[in-house]
C-alpha cells in the first residue's frame, strides 16, 4: 500500500495512546512529515528521504542539528537532520551527473508500519522500492532493490537500514547515515574512538593520513576514516553522545568550516559552529556486495 496523503496516513498508521502519540502532517514545502512523542523522547521525520529532522530525549537538548536556513522543497535534500545516503555514498563512481550521496534522500518513502513497543518506545518503518521510482532514478539504479528503514524512537535512537537485493545479480551499495549532530560549540568538541585510524582527507585530494589522538576541529574537516567498527563518542563538554553501529566499517567526519559553509548557502552564517557530521557509513573500500536474493543491514544507535 503506497499512501502519501496525510489523511490516509493518519487513518492507517497514527497512534494515539496515553503515552505514545504518532501523527502525520504537512510540513514546510508541502512535504508530509510524522511527529512522534512518547514517555522517553520525541522526534520529527520527513517522509521525503525518511529524513529524521529532530530527536530529543525527554529533559535533553535537541540532539540533531537542522540549519536555520534549511530549504524544504520536493526533490531537494535538507541541510541538517539525518540524510540517508543510499544506494551510493559521495560521488557516483562512474557517472558524475548522478546526484551525490544517491537519490534516497530526495524521494518520498512509504510508511509500512507503526507500533508502540512500550510507553517510552515507538517504532516506525519506511520502505523504498526502486522499481516504483520515477524513470530517471531507475536508469541510475536498474537493479530491483528495496530499502527498509526501521526507526525506534526512545531514550536511545535506533536506525536499522536493510537493503534487499531483489535482482538476479550481485549489487554493490554504499551508504551512510549522514547525521548532523547538534553541538554547543565546535571548538569545545572532541570525537573519541578514531584514534590511530587511517583516514582519507577529502580536503587534500583524498590523501591517506593517520589520526593522532582524538579528533578536534578548528578548520574544514572532511574525512573518511577506514576500518572503524567500534563505538564513537562525541564529547562537547556539556554532554557525550555515543554512536554504536553494526554493518559499518567506515566513519565520515565533516564540518565545512567558514568558507565552504558560506558558499553552500543553506548552512547559515554561524551554522558550522553548532554542527558536526559523524556518519556511520559504508564508503570507499567498505562498500557492500549483496548477492541476488540476499539482504544487508546497517544498524546504528545513538544515546546521550
Ligand atoms: O559526508 C561528507 C560530505 O560528502 C562532504 O564532502 C560534503 O560535501 C557533505 O557531505 C555534504 O554533502 P551534500 O551533498 O549534502 O551537500
């Protein structure tokens, strides 16, 4: 059932218990979104891109950064939140006219299920079927593939992205949860868990370097850390955000800093101070081969 109309979405999938509320509405740019509230947390997710725009555990500040200058328009990715890069990460490997980070973040996803797990946990599942997309996307990705994205909104945020290869050949995907974390001040922020890891530095033509000590940021940073399956912690003095992941062996760290941010036009003048992308990815050599009929799950959990 492919429902995109808010009234029908509410009829089929809204939840209205004492502790669990889930409702669809029309958001900015006329794009449907879903708002969820339970005893442990609240969240807002745009149906375009199944893009998480907000996740806020009770008594915590917002965890996800959304640009004040974010633009909401059909077919355009939003600056901030958790864009889903899929079925490739970064530039397409052979066709530079294809959109960076794939097309999943720019198309409407279907809602297939909503459920109360407990008073403090709500689950919503989205699906993207490549065969049902517009012709231009099918040309970019001719192999029939289905992505299922299950989110559990609670004191922890859990995101499980499963790719089903429904074609009769092996497919190769790249992907990332391109999360913009809301941090108080980039100059007070330290990322632990990547010490000693080799990374490719995009700001210097992807040359390979080794991370000495924890990551601190005081200029443009755009790196793919390799062989990184362990937990990462973002410490911004006021709080620590932990990232646990399965099915990802690459981690991208990005902050555009002043000059690049200015050119982007939708990151806000001072936005770079309050955001840091730490992305659980399958990028570069860590792309995933999925045999015909098989599936692969990338699973990530955030917790304060
Ligand atoms: O993940 C890091 C990165 O690929 C950067 O190179 C930077 O361009 C950023 O993502 C934003 O990409 P976007 O396509 O959303 O403008």
